């Protein structure tokens, strides 16, 4: 985890959060003062963690935090006044927002940052695995389409079409998908 965005309208809170993020080896930290500024910044850059110090000048922060976690894989820590903590926490936790009460206890903040880092690492691994599985499914789909073309145009059996693609792949030292794509180009014009 390298990049963090702090959304806070007070300089003191920005500094507290930034110091803790730096201590957690998060080196690229950007601070903005409103949800509007944060939304514009999110259009330009990607972040691993967003810390929101609610309330903000333009909105409460809770709605913004929930929007972020619903539409991305970014981890969000929402700091709210202790009098509203239970109510906001109950709403936000269902969406995956990590909520802490203000005034912020240093140990709680540190533990929450470490939890967010662990969750982000796990989420990133799952996202990578998901991408790899989607790629494998797409490869299989293309290879199967190529086998169907070989079966229909060359009157091969499914087994022989499979062997043909495998042999071409080994002989040419390219992936089976590349061979399948060449077959698709050949027979689909």
C-alpha cells in the first residue's frame, strides 16, 4: 500500500492522519479539504486508502465513504464524532467502511490503518486471482471456438482438433490462445 488520500477540513487532523500513514510506510499522501476536491482527485489518481475526517464542509462524509467502497476496491477509514459513532458505524460497516470515533485514540487509529492495509492486500490478491481466472475463461472460450471451426471445416474430431492446437502451440512456441486466434482469423472472414 503506497498511496493515501486524506479528506479533512482541519489542518490538525490532516497532520495526525499523515503522521500515522507515514509511520505505516505509506509514502504518497495527498490531502484535500472537501468531498468535491476528493472526487476530482479520484478522477485523476488511484489510491489504496482514503481517510475521511467527518464532517466536511460540503457533506457529512458518510455518504461519500459508502460511495467509494461500493464503486472501487479502495479501503476507507471514516472518523466521526463519538456521539454519532454507533449510528454511522452501523450503516457504514455493512458496506465495508472502517469507522473510528473522534477524538481519535492513537492506538485505535494505528490498529485501523494496519487493518486497512491487511484488507487491501487481501483484496488486491483476490482481484488479481479473479483477473487471472477471467483470462483463463476467455482463453478456453477462444480455444473452444477454434476447435469448433476445425471440426466443421476440416472434419476433425474434438480430440484431434485439440491435439492440432496443442501441437501447433508447442511447435511454434506460442500459447494455445495465439494458435486459436490465428485459426479464428483464418476461418472467420
